[in-house]
C-alpha cells in the first residue's frame, strides 16, 4: 500500500499538468502513454514481429497527426488503409505470420490508442472540456477507490471469480454509488462557481457517475481477462505498486469515451 501511495503522489503532477493546460502538452503526454501502452500490449501477447509492431506504432503516430491537424473526416479511410496494410503483409509473409498477429495489432490500436484519445477529445471542447475532463478521472479513480475500501470491509459475495477473485459484488455496488456521489458533488461545485448554468446537467453527472463506474469496472475486468489469458500478473512495472500503464488506465479506457458522448449529446 505504501508503494502504491508513493507512486500515485509522484504520478499526480504528470496527470494534473497536461489536463490543466490541455493543447499540445496533453496531446504529447497521451501520445507517449499510448506508445507505452501499445508496447505493454504487444509484449503481453508476445508479438515478436518487428514489421507488425512497427505498423502499430506508425498507425498511432498517424492517428494523432490526423487529430492534431483536425482532419477527423478522414478517419474512416485511415482505419481501412491500416487494416489493408496488415492484410497485405500477411499475404506476402505467409505462413510466417498468421491472422492472430493481425488481430492483436488491430485490436491493440483501438484498445489503447483510440480509446485513450477520447481524453483529448473531451478536453478540447471549448465550452466545457476544461472542466468535464476531470469527470473521467473522478469517476474511474473514485469508483476504484471506493470499491476497494467497501470490498475489503463488507465484501462477501464474489463478483467475477474467474476474472478477478478479489472483487466483490458489495465493492462493485459501493464503487457505483461512490462515483455517483462524487460526480454530483463535482457538478454542484461547477454550478456554484458558474462553470455550468443548468441544474438539469446534474442528472447527466449522476448518469456519468453510475454508468461510467460500471463501464470502468468492466474495463478493469477486461484487462484482468487479458492478463489471465496471457499468463502475466501485470502489463508492466513502470508504476511500482500499480503495474504498467494499462494496469492503471484500464478503467479510464472504458470511461473516457462514455464521458465524451454524454457531453456531446446531452450537455453541450
């Protein structure tokens, strides 16, 4: 526990600074985090092909370039070309590589790079992005923390024994309730300081807290499933006490897109 706390304190400025300033600083940090996440993902699934890994990294660079120059209308073409290149290499390198390698590279891109980029998409919104981006972390980390303490105190019924034996139904419910409360409190603060203008938005905050917590927990369990499937304890060791980038951001990966779409369709 002590190691986890120290790691969190050290990592806090790395999280706070880019989220506060946004722009190129946030883009750079998210890009670096995505590259590290891809590295962990490829290592977990034992992707040894330098060609395939290079394509994955190049795709990550290309994707962020598209976002930076604001040409998102070309993303469909980008995804199509990305997949076609993987298939072309598969054909010319057959039978050295198989379809499993292609799917790992393709899914890894979406799981790590694409889903994490929603943090930037939320933050870049001119009206509310600077304030709503914090909801992603309040929901994900708040849910994790409350679920942990409720689970060790009251947990008796297992949630998903095969995926994560230590998680309990009581802890899961506690995490959902905790995330709702924290999200509504944050919404009330924003209303009071004049950053939001409609109390109805608090309903959206409550929904974000509850559903976001559920999605975050699913993200955590999904990562647990990947680690069990690949027979590893953690994706990495970059954060002592926490594991790797993907170990710490597994819930964020699922929560960020949800916050973005709630913001886009119900708040703005």
